[in-house]
């Protein structure tokens, strides 16, 4: 449609479908119903992966969709991607104890997924398993070993403290195997640091220099207003949320007290996270759409990992209320998980953002990569009595402003 036609009689026809869709976004607020909707998405996305892993049949059953000609190289790490990325979003919910009034369905589903997750991890690190994740066999494995490490650090009681001695030693060996992968001068320095953070939590020898290098690098790459460069240069994409800021927050949580220099970084890291989470909340449109910008857009709702993490950690800006984030993240998941073509006939995620759109996938994207969408679920680690879930519906910023509400102007932060 050219500009003249758009401005002519076709205008109403073009706008009407989008307006109708905006009206159809699920009402995000009634807490019990919304939490149940999130659990529906959890089950739909997770079930094929956890079932296959618990039976040691992931390599046997999971398809490997990738850019033509890259299937073989992606097959080395895609199964570890599926495990690590799915688990890092599920982990806070797996760690949560049942609260009074919690639905029986939620309790039973969590108990079942805890059991399958433990079996999956034991299988993944066992060299004798058909689903052994080939740690260190490609550069991609350092990425997704770190997502697995992040998952375990988000649920230490359930996923670390209950491991058998055998699984613990195999996990340590798996993390050490990743040291042979050299990282570039970009967000990958954080992957190595997260592996070392898990080794620290496991009581194994860990490399402080890898952690110091990552923290010092990110400190030097800070660009202002809550945003870090991906290396010395700034990239207009979602990697501040996919990786950089959630990783910095976890490194501070686990290791922030291990060195005075690291401890001094915590206030600024949290300040930057609060600001960027506020920016992210403003990026979510009336109907749950958001800018299709930069690399790895097929991670779907994973683009808002930091906003979800800030909600979990209580780091939201005073003007960003938990209930409005609940509504915004619900709308995002509706747009990115309910679109036709999101799943194949057997329930596996397919490459795309709003359905099956394989051309949106870079050469490093494969089936396992897509499970980073689980990052939106981090607030399920909050009990249903928390204001994130219990407060009444609240529109998010885009809804408020475009409905005519008079809101304070947005301002950058300094430092």
C-alpha cells in the first residue's frame, strides 16, 4: 500500500484489524485467571522439552530447525540451548514453595516439573547419556552452559542442593570444560563469568579473573541512561535484556560480597537495571507488540527478561507498578505465543516472533534457541499474594498515555 492510498479511503480498513486485535488482548489483571493463563503457556512450551529430557530422548525427538546449510553445526548445541534457556525462566517458579490458597493444579504441575528438571539435568551432564550436552564441543555451548548455570543459581535449593554427588561432580566437569571456549569482546564475557559463579556456588575452584574481567568490561562499556554497549560499541537490540543486565544482577547476588571492588558495583548495576526496566515497560505497545529491532528477535517475550527480573527482584521504578507490568507481559506473551504457526504439529517451538517466520532467524538460531522466551515467566517466582499478582488491573504506560491520561514526562538518569 503506498502513502497516498494509505491516506485515502483505505485508512479505516487498514486500522480496523489492528484495533480489533488490541481489543482482543486478554484482560491481564484478575490475578488468579492471569496466573492460570501464564501456567497454560508454561505447560504448552515446556512439556515437549521436559518430557523428552526426563526420558533421555531429547536428541531423538526434538527437531532441529535452522537456516539451510547450518543444521549440522546447530545440532551440536541446540539441545543444551533448549535445556538451559527453558530452565532459566522456569527456575524461580520451581524454587517457590506453595502458598496458602495456591491452586492444586499449580502445586501439582510444579512438583512434576521439579522432578523432570532434576532428571533432565542429571541426563544432560552424564557422558553416558544419549542426551549428554557435549559441553565445550562448540563455541555455542559456552552460551548455553551459562544459561543452565543461571537457571541453577535461580533455584539453588531445588536444583543444586538436592543433586546427587555424582551429578554434582559431572556438572562441575561440564562447567570446567567450557573454559576452552574463548569469548569475544562482547556480552560473551558474561557467559564465562556465569559458569564460574556456578562453580563457586558448587564449592569448586573458580576463576576470579574471568569474573573480574566480565564485570570490569561491562563497567567500561556503560553508555548512560541504563544502557550498556555490547562491547565498546552500542548496539540497538535487546541484549541488555537477553543477557547483560540479568547476568550482572545474578553475579552481584552470588559473588557481590566476594571482593570489595565487586560490592561497590552493586548500587550502580541495580540503578541501571531499574532504569532500563522502566524503558522496557514503555516499549510495550497497546496490544502487546514491541519494536522488531536488532538481533535474536525470535526469542519472543525473552526480549523482556530484564523487566521480568526487575519485577522478581523488587527493582521496579516507583512509577512502574507491578500490576501494569503483569498486564504488559501478559499481552506480549499473547502476541508471541498464541499466533498461528508458533508451534509445529508436535508442540515444538518454530522460528519466528508472531508465528512461523524462519527468515527472522540468524544463522546461529535453531529450535533450542527459541526457548529463551521462558524469561518472561520469572515473576511466577513470586507467590500469588504478591502485589504483582494480587493487585487489581492496571494499564501499562502506552495504554495510559494513548487513553489520554496525564502522566509525568520521562527523564534519563545520570551515572
